[in-house]
C-alpha cells in the first residue's frame, strides 16, 4: 500500500483551489476532499446539516469549526489509504490545530501546504464569471466581498502558521489552469 500523504490547498475564494485539487487528484491518485463540495451536497440534498449551513454559506461566512471537523473526521476515518488533497480546509487556526492533531494521531504526514496567490480584482472577476456559468448562490457581488473579507480575517493567519512550520509553498495563481498546475508540480 502506498505511504499515507496529505496536501493542503490554501488561498482566497476564486484562487483556483478546487480547480487545481481536481488536477492533483487526477495525476497523483490522491483523493480530493473539498469541504465546500461536501457542504453544497448537504444543501442540495436538504439534510439537517444542509439546512443549517445554507444561510451561513449564502452570507459568505464560515461554517462553525465543530461541524467542519466532524466532516473531516468522518472522511478520514472512511479512507482506507490516507492519501488526500484538501481543498478549502483548514480555513481557521482552530481547524488547523485540530487537523494537525488528527493527522499525528493517525501517523499521517502533512507533506505541503500550497498557497495559491491571486490578486483581489482577478478573484472577483473569476467568481463573477462562475456565477454566469454555474449560478452558485454565493457567487454574487455582496457575498464575494464578504468571502474575501472573511478570508483576510480568519484564513490568512494560516499562511504564517504553516510558514513557521516549514510547510508553506507559495504558487502564483495567475495564468492558464495548465500553467498554474505546472508551477504546482514544480514546487512539489
Ligand atoms: P469553497 O467551496 O471552498 O469555495 P471557494 O473558496 O470559493 O473556492 P473554490 O474552490 O470553489 O473556487 P476556485 O478557487 O477553485 O467554499 C464555499 C463556502 O463553503 C465558504 O464560503 C464557507 O461558507 C463554506 N466552507 C467551505 N469550507 C469551509 C471550512 N473549512 N470552514 C468553514 N466553512 C467552510 O475557483 C473559482 C473560479 O475560478 C472557478 O470558476 C474556476 O473555474 C476559476 N479558475 C480557477 N483557476 C483559474 C485560472 N487559472 N484562470 C482563470 N480562472 C480560473
């Protein structure tokens, strides 16, 4: 069985985390775990959790840490081979701390944290484009502004958190999807 391995994709909304996580999963055989996708599936299915998180996501706020950690614990325990790329998780210092503890308990190393860097005007442009294509309910101007603010306040501290642990690998997120992916492969 291949060795356990975990990667994290960090970056503001619209930086390309979901897009690049999919690529990584395709070429490396890592499983893509996107907390955003899991939450949206709950909303679409109208589960108890979905009903609870829908208004939070539509405002552009973060879902409570306890709920997210419950999802992650469940995902990790269901995986036979602990090899995954996490897209959009962790997003707060509390999530990062708890995730670190979970991984140590399981003996799974955190290989790297890829930080996708994209300027705010390009982020807004991408999300508004996606709104036209996919009609995601949190891709509207007001919510996008809130999501970017939440990123600055709650998620940006993770950059230093992982940098001080020697795990942070910044990647320029501008350019074609293929170009960004090539940069990711280079830093890995
Ligand atoms: P997410 O689903 O994680 O949404 P996101 O941050 O907007 O990133 P996403 O992965 O979708 O977009 P991407 O950058 O790939 O979160 C949604 C909500 O769920 C959060 O607001 C929160 O409420 C909740 N949530 C999720 N995780 C949570 C957690 N851990 N804790 C608490 N709450 C949580 O791409 C954006 C667009 O750019 C796409 O249309 C893509 O096609 C395009 N794009 C990508 N790369 C490009 C490139 N190189 N050039 C041009 N366009 C590109």
